[in-house]
C-alpha cells in the first residue's frame, strides 16, 4: 500500500490530473547532453535531434501542464523526424461500439487473406494513430498487408480498463467487417504490445478464435513499480524506469494494488496454461531499453512452453527506434524480420 501511495503521488506531481495547472509545472526532461558511446550512430543523432526539439517546446510552451508538454513533445517528434513519404494509401474510419467512437486508420496493402491489427504505444497516456503513422506505413509497405491501427482512450482522463476495452471492442468490430477466412496478425509497440497481448489473453479466456500470429515491439509487460536504475544509465535511453513507474500509476490509479499483477494488465504474469495457447509470437527488443529485461524473462517463459516463438534484438539502440523509421536503419532490418515471420 505504501508503494502504491508513493507511486501515485509521484505520478500526480509530474502529470497532474490531465488539466492545465495554474501554477508553473515541473519541466519535462529527456536526457543529458553527454550521450553514452555504446549507443550506435543513429541513436546518438536521434537523441541530439530530440533534445533540440525538447528545448524548443519547453521554451515556447512553458505554461502548459506537464502532461500536455509530454504529449506535445511526442507528437512533434513524430511530425518533425518522420518525413519520408510512401505510396501507401490510407483511410480514417470510426468504429462505434457500445456508444464509444473508436478512431481507426486503415492502411491499404497489396495482398489479401491476411491483415494486421496494430495497437500504438505511448505509456497509456501519449500517442495516437498519427504518432505511429510512419511505422504503420512502412509495415504495410514491407508486408503488403492491410493494417488497421486503433486509437484508444488515454490516461489519466480515461483510466484502466478504458484502453483495454477500446482495443477489444475495435478488434471485434473489425472481425465483423472482414471475410471470416481472413487471418489476423495482432501487433503493438510498448504499451501497445501490452494491450495486444491482453487482447489475445482475453480471447483465450473467453474461448474465442485467436489471431494467427502476434508481433510485439519492445512490449511493456510488467506494470509493477520498480526501483530506479542504480547506475542511472536508463536516463540516456529516452524511456526511463522512473517514467514507467509514473505511467503505470497514471494508468491504474487507485486500481494499482488490485490489478497490477493481473495478466490482463501485466502480461508477464500469465502462467503456462494460458501461454501454451498463444499463437506464434515474434518479440522485437531494443538492447538499451528499461523493458529489455522483462522482455527476456517473458521470452524464456514462452520458450519453456513451446518452440513456436522468436525474439529479434536491436543491438546498441533504444526503446522508440521502431516508431522513427527515418532515424533508425536497424528499424528497417527489424521490419524485414517481421515480414519473414509473417510469411512463415
């Protein structure tokens, strides 16, 4: 209980309640200027560019709440650093389910018979179909498959289970639109990987038909508040353990104590009877990512159940590499690996 209260206090100090504060908010930080040498060249350039954008945002938007500053940074990075255009055509849709309007972006591929249902990341509090637009366009281009990218409600305005419900309801609505013979690949990055797994767990528990495969890009699998890094190195990696702790509390709020170890919230805690029913999983992991270790643990659990699953590790790079295809050449290599996995 004490851990929960401390975590909630820290989250509220940084994010507030989702509205602009009358008092000057705590500044958003990203990384020091001295970027470690072990990160690859693309990562160093990205971090330097992100730092410049952050400073500009902070100078011009100092009166915004910390939450809105973070959302502005997230959106601006995607708009500024993802400039390559593709020939992929898309259409914005609205799925209305149980009175809730859920935005969907449909990317139109060249192949039939399979589609990808994609869930974006952003710590349950950031991100949308626009911030992950380039990632989905390249995935569509590489795979040739139609992609349906879902935009779910964000915390703290909408706490758990709002995002979880939106992802499930949009998936069900998509099934109603598709030919019954269509095979679906469920994919997601970061907390989107969390929600993608939770969706499949839900379908297993309810004895519903499962997707053909699952693709997870550095998924967030354990929402438990954890001690901060002793060496402080994760401060250089765009996503920090401190940040993850705060996002977890903002997402769960007063449900933290009761829900955090539920596999539908923290998929790492699923046991063998559930894991054994999963379709093949490909997990793409970034070597310098606070989520790397829990990803290794989860993959070991998968391997102990059967040999259907694969892991691909992005060496010398960081958590957000898949979201910024212009900045990370290794993200294109990972896309090739994803396509190989899909085609098996």
